[in-house]
C-alpha cells in the first residue's frame, strides 16, 4: 500500500469510529511502524482533519466530537462486497432483518456515481456466495422479530413445540444466534420468569406488544 492510499485508508478508519485508537493499533492494522503512523497522523492534521489525542485508559487518536462527517465515499469494489454479502445474507435467510438490510444496501448503491454503479453491476455478476439455506420464516414473523429486537419490546409468539402442539409465549429477546441453517432466539419468558431458546422457523405467528399492554406481575 503506497502512502497516498494509506493516508486515505487511515482517514476512513478514523471516520469509522469516534472513540480513541492507539498509534500502535493503527500501525498493526496497516503494517507499518508506529513512527510512520505518527507522521501520517501529522499529515492528516496539516490537511485539516480535526484529530485529537486523548491520554489514559480508553484514549488514543480520534476525530473531534464536534466534527460533522461528510457523506461516505465508497469505491465500486467496496460497495460490491457489501452488496454481495448483504444479498447472500438475505437470500440465505441467516437473519430476520431483511427490510433494514435492503434499505442499507439501497443506500450503499445510492452513494455511488453512475460509472461506479455500472462497475458495481459488473462485479456482482462475477461474485457468488453459497451457504447453507436457512429454514423459511414468514415475512410477518420476521418483521415482528426485527421490530421487537431493535426496539427492545416484548413479543407474543405462537411456538410450534412439536407436530401437534402450538404454545403461546410472551417473551423478550436477549440475543440472536445464527447456527448454520437455524436462527435461534435466546429470550426471557416474561410469564415464567426464566430463560428460553426458540427456533425462528418454528414461530408460526408473532405480535409486538406495546409497553402499556404488558400484563402486570
């Protein structure tokens, strides 16, 4: 990586986080000496990038908190990888966040120039990711899980315990686990007061609960 490319990449790395990062960590990331990173940081400061250096634990180099970031500038190659990986995740149904993912990918495409978009399409034709297809989930269930997880709201689900039994549950999602073809919801059962795990593909119906609709303890 030549110095001009490294300076651009260094500025993008600092843009990507607003907390401090040490010169040692940056040197390791870019495969150069700490002294070289110090020179690069000084060059960026001279060019007008508002860098600050915080001392102590959790400190390091960061952009000034008052600095307003300009729009993201992606190359066609960067965008192609993001779009291809996002498309794979959506097609393989590895996560229930399809709507937000599609919106994010649209913004990635929209950030490109016309020529870069044409290059993106050409690159996507040559990229193919093959994974383990997940078990299907209906869009209403997926959207309800997506909303409940992002907004930290309770969820009323109908869970297919076996071929003959569907059990209602009132849960709050703690975290999600993606295990090959399965998406697992680690939840707290609000009625039983215990932790439970549910397979997303076995949820036949789901409704997000408004805060005022939760039953009293």
